[in-house]
């Protein structure tokens, strides 16, 4: 019997036996089952791809005692269809498992957890560590051990081993200010990978609600060392203005700016610290659960992936057609801030999407996207068509 099968049987048996005998306030369970279909066509490269994937996610919280709880989240059968769905080969991962201790003055979380700060997720990581939140003042901070590098990489015993790299850490602090119509966050963070990378970020964001108008903005600044010979850099700005045109319709506009790195190769552009577990894909965000996934363009501040920065804007619309149907549409234009670093002159991003409440706790999502690329390379693709559709059951 495979280790996976044994582990899954044990976990399911524990849940099955624990649920009937525990008080209702002792264990709470929830999750989602999803089945999604994808299609992409890269024009000019004869590359067309379509596939179906699925995932069963189950999360739970044990309320052990007053102020003491344990939380877990695990994903079963996270795989594409046709990948031999036997128990020994089915995708399975336990991506969150942590404890919470709620004291009168502070809240402590420790274990395998997600930590993120910033409106644009400038700090974004899921790993092992601890997070502390103070109650008297709106201050929280965390430390994650991203990678425990082998400090004794060679040698037969403790006396002859040689030291290799130190551990890799991500750390950050967040201070929050709130008013009747605004909220502001100030973030200071750092990432040290155990070698020569030592990068810091300073970030501030603010959201203001002015009746029917909502304005949000963020400014981030990265500095430090990417490695022994390359400086870390990154100044990026995001602005969003949204108008509630009616009770069922919102229209808005966004502006993006990110400074590109020097063309001599002495700098590396940073847009995020951490392993970017949650990702960030605002150019295709229409309110469905399909953006920021298999058909996403990901972070716009370096959309070329060439350290070229970005300058661009986006217009969007989100609306509801009754209680069961919502839809959205957007158009965006992006160009590199430092065009000498890339062959991409500009790009246009078009998207439409919808959500339909099919049954109780069940929704159907669909999204269609088109990217028009202007590239100084005759062999590069000049457009990408992508689509996704999914069934989601939440429980």
C-alpha cells in the first residue's frame, strides 16, 4: 500500500470518526470542489492547448479551547484529467496547518501559513513561520522560514562538516490606520535568501470611500542586493478609481507605473517579495475564479518579464443581471518603461467574463481573453487567445 493511500485513509478516518463525537463548536469543516476547462491559442507559433483539471479542497478548524485553535487546509486530486487518477499518483498537498493562540494583548499564529501585505500583494508568501498581531495598536508582523538550507553540507561528522548557506527568511511588518471613510497601510519588509540576496521593500497604500466613488492607491519601493553583483530595485505605483454608476453596475479605471532596470545589467527589477503563492493578476480580474490562474498574465509591473518596468492603464466594468448572474469586461494597454530591455513595444489586453448561480452553493464561471502583442521579433507570437470555464461547488 502506498504512503499516499495510507496517509489519506488515516486523515479521512480521523475526520469521519471525529465529526460525530465532537461538539458542533469543536470542529468546523468547509471547502470547494471545482472542475475547469481551459483553452489557449498562441498565434504565430502553432501552439494550441486545451485541457480539463480538477481539485477537491477541504479545510477545517479545531476549536480546542477558549482562545486556542488549530487550522488545516488540504487539496486532493489536484490534477489534469487523463493523468492516471490512481490513489498513488493523484495530486495531494497539505498547504496550511497552523495554530492560533488568542491572548488578551496579542494574537499569535504559528505553523505553515499564508502571509501577505499590500493592496498589490507586494508581500506574498506561504511557508512555515509565525505571525504576531498586537491588539492595543494596529500593528502586525511575521517571520517565515522560506528555506532551511543545509548548514552542514559535507563531512562525515559534526567536527568535519563544512558550512554551506544560511537559511532563507522573509519578514515584514504592517501598520494600519482607519477612519470613517479611509484606510491606510504602511509596510516594511525584507527577504534574505541565505546567499547574497538581501532585498527590502517599503510600501504604503490607501483606500478612500467617497459615497459612490472609491479611490485606491499604492506606492512601493524596493532596494538592496539581488546578488553579489546586481542591485535590487523597483519603484511601482498603482491607482484605481471606481464609480458605482447604479446599484448593479460599477465602472472604473486603473493606472500602472513601474520603473525599469538599467540597461547595463547592473540592476534587477523586483515587484514582490516571497514565493508569490497567491499571485496577482489585475489586468484580467473580472470577479470570476478563473483569472490569476491558467490563463493569467500575472503581475503587470513587469509584464514583459525582462526587467523593463511598465506604464499602462485599464478600464473595466462589473455588473449584475439579477441575483443569479454577474458579468464583467475590461480593456488594458501596457508598454515597457525601459523599452531597451525588451523586444515588446506594447500590449493590449481584452477580457469578458460571467458568473451564474447554477444551483445552491454551485456556480458556473466563464471567461474569454485576447492579448494583442506588438513585438520587434518576426518569430515571436503576435496574439494570444485564451478561455476558461469552470463549475464550483462550495460547502
